[in-house]
C-alpha cells in the first residue's frame, strides 16, 4: 500500500465563519477513518470584532509605561450601549488585566457630522482615577492615552501629600485639622473643623483612622482630565450639559479612605479648600494677568462618573505673598478652579497637513492657554480636533523619531487651517505583519485589525506614533535609515519587535499571544 504524503494547509477564513468551516471539514472526512483531517492544518483568521473601533493605553503619568496591573474600566456616555470588547462582548464596566484598552462600536460607522461620543473612566490600585471624553468619527479612530498619577511616585508637575485624620469615639474630629500640599505653582490647603463627621457614599458614618491623599496639579499638567473642550453640567446627573473650554488655574484631587476600606465622600461640616494661583495666570476675558477681585469658577469632577459640574464662582484674593481662592465643600472628589469659555458645536478646529506621504504617522500637540489641550497620534492628512473655543493656539507635529516636523500658530483656533511641513529626506518604509497565536496551542493564526505604536528604541513610549493595520498588514512610513526602532502591540501586555532600519524598504513581523478566553481561540 502506498504511504500517504503529509502536508500543511493554510486556509483564510472570516471570523464568524470559522466554526462552520471546521464543521464542514470534519463532516466531509468521515470516510477517512484513519486520517486526522486537522493534523498539520493552520487556520488563518482575519479578526475585526466591530465595524468601528478605537484603541488606547492607560499609562503611568511619570514613566509613560503602560500599566501592568489590573485597571477598572467604566464606559459611559450617549453611545455606551453600542460598545463591545475585543471578544465581541457588550460590556461597559469591567476589569482589564493590563493598561491596554480596545473599544468596538456596533451599528453605523460614525462620521464627523454624526460622531459617537463616549466617556471613559479608569482607576487602578495606588493611582488617582482619571477619565477622558472620546469622539469617534470613522471606522478606525486615532488612539487615545490616559495618564494616571501614582500616589507614591507622581510626575514632577503633581505634588502629593499623605496624612491621617483620627476620629473620636463619636465618629467626629476632636480638633481642627490642616493638610498642606506644598506646590510651586498651586499650593493647596484643606481645613477641617473640630466636630466634623464623615460619611461614605451610602451615607454610613465613617469611624476610626482615615487616610488622606491630596494631590495638587500644576495648571499645565497633561494629567488633568480636561481636554480641548469639556462637557460641564449644572448638576451631577449630567443633564443640561454645556460644552466649555476650561482655562485651568488650579486642580486638586482628594481621596479619604478608612481603615476598613470606606471611601469618605461627604461631611457634616463644610471643609475649606484654599488653593494658590500663579500670578502669571491669564484672565482671558480681561486680556491681562489675574488680579485680586477677579472671578473664577469652581468645578467638580465626579471620579466615578467622570461628569464635570459647576459649583460656584469665587473671587481671587491675596494669600500670603501670592494669590489664591478659598471655597467650602461638603463632598470630596476632584476640584478645578478655572475660567470657562462656552463653545459652539459649529466651531471646529481643523488642520490640513501638507508635505507628508500617505500613511505617514505623526504625533500632535495642541497648546492653548499655556496647556496641552489635545494630543495624540494620527495618519490623517486632515486633522479634525473637533469642538474648540476661540482664541490663540499652536499646533506642533512630531515624527516617529521625535523630531519636530513643523508648527502652526493661529490667533483663532476655530476654523480651517493649513500646516505645511518639509517631508524628511532619505527615509525608509517597513512593510509589517502582525499575527496572533493562541495561548491554548490551537492551530489558528489571527491577523487582527490592530493599532501598532512605534518610535526610536529607548524613547518614552508616550512619544510613539501609531498606525492601524487592517487584517494584520500595514506599512511603517518614513522611518530614519540605519536607526534602531521599536514597534509594539498592546494586548493584555506589551509585545514588541526591536529592529534597525537599513537604507531601503524591507519586511518585518511581530507575533503576540492571544489568551485562551479570546473568542477566536475558542473555535
């Protein structure tokens, strides 16, 4: 009898058809009792869980590294009911094992005229919670970045003070208590009065020793969760929202936790917050530096819902040798002191980028009021930053190697602008393939629609640019020749490919491991 020749086969199958294809393959081979129809067969699967998607990273604000600990995720906003995870499951509150996030969107693909809006709130043990507003306008949206401040190791622009409050047997403070956060730009003081009782979010009294963590942010900190514009509500339910541009003078985050894990959210007596303000702060309305008697607004951000709400107006006063404001609060969360400028939904900030090849990935920063109001990475030659407020601003573009490509200064952020840059010379393109292999050993190769970040080896990961590959195939455009680079894919961890470019186009690949619970690996 002739011996049968063994062979390896690769079959391309769309995601939802994989199980049916396997079933048919098995059924057609029933007569071949002595032949395993799956032996030596590799199934190649193109995987895209939703028609529209966006990916992002939750990073340490100081190091720029993606968090390698579990994070708690809440997805809210008008389109939250359309969200699916990488596994295709509808889920808006969950724990992610690492700092990489995938958000798919069911239904119609959003457009700039009909964007999908989401609010993402994230938290992790030992970090101060943060949030971001997401605006999806196409099938494959530019990635987002959320910076979490580590309580024990904050970035330079954030000062953190830890202290304790000891409650008496009747669950109140037996003496006045002062907590001072030293900060070069916005020193912050909390004043607790004797006899103050504390309650958790359910209204239960808090007893024993309470640990306090108070953070004061410099107004220009990239970790402040306020973007180019911020929806602000007149109440904490999120109704009657107005889109505003917040020119932040000071920002503080307060967290009080009992020894039993109760989170303090309210008090029987008001707590006085005194916040210093830099004398260099610009009063946009008066077109001059801030002065005693000027009005600023106090805004509260609910750390669980991510909703901003207006609290009250306060007058700038003399504090010591500087300036500041004082205001009482009965609830603890994040507070900002700012000047707000309402925006119109018809006011768009759009730049046409000229001089870059198609697919060239760049990093952008939009600076207004001395703060980076918007930042990210894109390959679009028309960069639409969405709703904006009037006033001067500057857009800066950076290459994958971190070099400044060009900048554009405008007197009015609203409207259409053009930024012409000189394309770098002598660059090379790298054709790249990303594939996923199943952790459970199944003979399935997954070629996902995935975000690939890349930059010079050893550089701060937050400075990397990004491009989205469809079906695992794409090109890294415009890299410097003879230069070491790192390409990375984030999926429950970071998977990297280190390589050095030559002087011409070449091909590279990156393989990462899909967890067994991934839908594609369950087939």
